[in-house]
């Protein structure tokens, strides 16, 4: 149901929407059933002169089963929900798919031929991004750095590492159905794979002080060729990084020591 | 049981009129140890705080519906002020409205009357509890007026934002906020000791454990939950205060601290806290439903055991608030299981309430309307929680307006509807006057319509991607579509309707106090002991030489073969 309102732009967006739909169907059934019985009883047993009440205390097994049967059915529904919720969670949050990963390709229609890497840095009140450049390693000469706009390749598995320079922030891209808090002193690893080109909102969803309400960014999903082009053009600008560092001071935005990564369980 | 102190003080005025033992104003209102007086002080303080919290809600909802306008009665809402408004709205409504009204006010008022004793076991501790509570409320109010304004780091106060003045920019406000919250907990610890002890030790002769009215059990269980969960948070509050003021680094990662630690301490308290306020509201609902449906409670013991199960499981669900907070992702799986499991006892409790209506003879008096509304509205709050407890779905919903709408669908039924249910039910007993039914019904329908009009649109804005604590969505291109803004305006209109409806409550109070019919001892033909004393009950509650003796359970309505459809607990067969 979420996709009526917000487009699905990552491989796992549909999976999360399916969990939402499943919960919606099960929960909606119980909600309307209970509410229906509730209103029926209110109407049926409204006060009518001369009609006495029935003395029922709920210990008779014949009456008790009206509680115990729904009780057991809800237990079954809970088990179903747990299975699907955990399955989606494990795929989105607990794994870091590699290229050609069969589980990734089979179940989630990802092309996922190649991996792209990005480091996301949150601070009061801006997003900055660091790309590893041609050598695929962070904190080397050819890194490309930018603020406000995250450029990612469509059809690539993007591995990100998320960190914060001051307080808690939260990296949220609604069209990806992705959200993750950034914690100072820790590196959180994760992934997504964008499926459609376009420009999308990046929100900070954890209150982070005065300008939390305007802490926004953009996610630009491009074809790999466009992104490579942007990267080449931007590498020249990136050489002028001191200008950016001025924006991001007091301490230097990109020279912060990398904290030891917290272990992310892989599979 | 009469306390020793009480015997000395008041033994002589039980059998006489109050006339010749007139207490001074100070002793009567400022230093009274009478549970009914303390209950009213808690209640009206809570209602006063709710007015402040409601005013804050009005200010920020106006800003959200019409960004940048000059809010009538407040002025323009700046971003920092917006943060302070939402923070203190949440803090006030939970800690200074729901807690004092549901636990302290109704617990103080109802427990001694329902178990048939003359006062709380520790009347002076009770008095101290209110004084500390009042102090905490004054500190919180004062924090709005210090330089840089009140604390604006959300009611959850996650560090490092809350721990470091250079991040939060509210040097004094955040310290006063944490001191006020900690003091408030101290007050409720003292209250909780009283409720548990009184309910356990002061029951009238003959009242067995399963003859205790359900609401008393609920307040006892809630007090136990509170006492077991609050310790970690008080420790956390001290650590946060030290981080703010003395340069310690409990939560500062750059010096070896851990910001996630606070989240665990906060939510280890924060989740049971939901049940701490929920259970008394459920108890009040049970009393009212039995009285006005003329029915015995369906499955009293099952209900009680479900409550115990809820209470125990509530200690194992806290990290569902932190799924995406950066905890080890494997933990989310365990907490998804416990969170969905807790839906079972809660659903069972709701089913038992609904089953109680079966075969009844339902009178739609104002308290009954509130009690039925509690069940209907809380159902929606309960089921929407499943979306958030299911970890996979929570990745999307976390920190959106969907969460906000969900917990308002639990907290508004608990605090607002629960308060009005209990207040209209016990008003004749509290003040000896009957409330006006017509005004009460207008107030009821206005409040319910307004409440639903606020939060149903917010489920949709949340599903559409509105994230929380944003003072102006104009900056987010995906969130500027006119349909979303229409929903936000609808929610604000709902709030205005809900606030306007409270005028009928105020008029009802004025009319009923001045010209209300005199309330009989037992206006609803109830069974419980509170209806056997005069309205309002004198100091000492029951005639000194004729304390009640209990012969049966509290819900013997419609017993076959009796002339009347009720059978008071203290009536000999």
C-alpha cells in the first residue's frame, strides 16, 4: 500500500512494502472483526425496559472458547508475521550482498552486477559523502568528496558506511524504504541497490538540534555512465576540497579519524 | 486498617459533623494528608499541566498547517522554539498529565474507598509525594523561561544532543528538564509504595484477593512495574545531568562513553511506562463497563493473569524502539518476537472487556460512553503497533508520523479518555453533585470527533514519508505536495475542534458545581464499597464504628433470583 504513495526505487522496497501489506491484511481483519463484534454487542444489549441481564462470569468452557479460540488464532498470526518481518529484516539490515550473490539476485530481482562504495557522514546540519575513487579504497589520494548530493549508480549494489561527527542523525531515503541512525564514534555498514534513475529526498529522521527541520539532502540515481562522468568532473572540484572543508569546519570534515567499525554480522 | 497517626489526629471527628474540627486553610489544602484531597490536588495539577501541553500542541500544529504564520496567542514559531514545544508537549503529557491523573489521582482517590479503609497506609508519605511532584512541575515550567528557552531534544532526550550544551544550545533548559523528570519519578516512587501497601494490607475484613475491584489490581500492578523499571532511568538521569554540568562522559563517544547506553536505560523504563499508564485506564474502564452494562466482569481471573503476563513481557520489548538506532541488527529479531507476543495478552484483555457486554443491559451514561470509546480507540492504537513491532516494516515507519499517530492512539485513549471516564464516573462521589448529561455528551462527541480527525490523517502523512519533529516541510520537495498539506491542515482542524470541545467540559463543571443535583450515595446502583459512603465521603471515608465488611466479589450484577440487579459487596446475604 505504501507504493501508492511513495515509489519503490530500491530492490528491497517491494519486500518491505509486502511486509507492510501482510501486516495490514492480518491486522485489518482482526481490527474490523473485533470492532464489528463490539458495536454489535453494544447495539444488541442496549438497555431495554424489562429485559434482564444474563449472569455470565466467563468460567464456563462454553463461553470461554469465545476468548480462547481467537487467542490461539492470534498466536498463529503472530508467528506468520514474525517469519516475514524477520526475513525482510535479515535481508535488508543483516546481510551485505556481494555481486552475483544468488540469494540477492533470485529473490529480489536485483541486477547487482557490481559493487559501488560510499561513505556517508552526518553532522549538524549537513550530509557529506565520500567516494573511494578508482582504487576502491577510502582515505586515499583519489577520493572524491561532496556535500548535500549523494550520487549512486542504478543497478549497482551500493555498500555504504554511515558515521556522524557530533550527535545522532538518521539516514532516511523514503523511496528506498531505508533508514539507519548515524552514531558518533561508530561506523554502521549497510547496502541498497537503486532501480530507477532520478532525484530523491534524503531526510534526517532523528532530532539533531536547532536546524533538524532543514537537514536534507538529495539522492541522485544515475546510470553508471552518467555517474562516472559526474565523478570525473567532480574529481577536479574535489581537488579544491579546502573550500568544502571551510563549509564543514570547525574540525576538518574529511580528515576525522575513522572509528573502528562495529561488527556487522554477514549472513 | 487505621493508621496510628490517623487515630490520634482525627478519631474524634468520625462520628460527628466536620463542624467542630475545622482545619485551617493551610492544613486543609497545603498540608492535608487526606487521600481524597491529595487525589484532587494531583488531578487538578495534572489537568493544569495538560492545558499547557495542549497549548503547545496548538502552537506547533498551527505552524505545521500554516507554516510561518503568526500563531494567535503565541506568535511566530522559530525552529528552536518548535523543538522545545514538541519536546515539552510530550514530556508534560506523559509525565505530568497521564501519570499524575491516572495513577496518582485515581489511585489515591479510589484505592482506600474501593478496599474499604479510611486512608492510605502512609498518609504523610503521600503528602510528601505530592509536594515533590508539585516542585518538579514548577521546575519544568520555570525551564521554559530561562535564557535560550526550554529543552528541545525530544522527550526521549537522546545524547549527545541532550548531554552537550554546544549541540542542544539550551544550557539551563536541558538540565532543568532532566532534574524535573527525575524529581517526578521520585514522587511517583513514594506514591507507588503507598498504593501497593494500602491495597495489600488495608483491605476490608472479608475482602479476599479476588474480591478486589479490578482497578485496584491494575494500579497495584502498574506501581510494581513503575518501581521495577524506574531505577535504570533515574541512574541514567543522574549520568545525563553529570554529563551536562560536570564534564563527565557517560554518553560522549569521543571520551569513551556510549550514546546508545542512554537509549537502553530510557526505553527499559519507557516501555513499561506505557503499561504503567495503560493499566489504570483499563481498570477504570472495567469498573465502568460492569456498572453500566449491569454485568459481572467476564473472566476476572483470566483478565488478571493476562495483566500479569503483560506486565512481565513489557520488560522484554524495550529495544523495539531502537531497531534502526544502530544496535546489533540480530537483536531486532528477538525483540520482534517479544513485541508481537505481547499483543496476545493485550488482545485477550480487550476481548474480555468486549465479552463483558454480552448479555448486558447497557446504559449510555457519559462515563460509559468514555469507557466504550476507550476500547474502540485503543484497539486502533494497539493494532497499528504491530506495523512497528514487525522489524521489517519498522525500517520504513520508524520516526515517521505513522509512529506518532500510533502512540497517540494509545496515549490519548489512556490519558484523555481514561481521565474523563474516571472523572465523570467518580465526580458524584468526589463532589456530591451530579454532572449534566447533555453537556457531557456534547463534550464527549466533540472530543472524540476531534481526536480522530487529528490522528487518522497523520497515519497517512506518515505512510507518505512525513518524518517527525520537522517545523516546516516546505524544504523537502517530496513532502510539499498539496494533498499532504491538506492532511496536515485537517489534523490541525481536528485539534482545534478537540480543544473547543473542552469548553463544554468547563461549562459542565461550572453548571454542575453551582446548580447540579445533589448526588445520592449510590447514583449508579454500583456494588463496590465506594458507593456505600456519603457523597462526598467525610474525612475517614466510612463511619468510624461501622467500617465495611465484605461478603462477595465486586461485580455481582444481575444475579438470578434477586429482586434488584445489583448486590453490594458489603450487604449480608
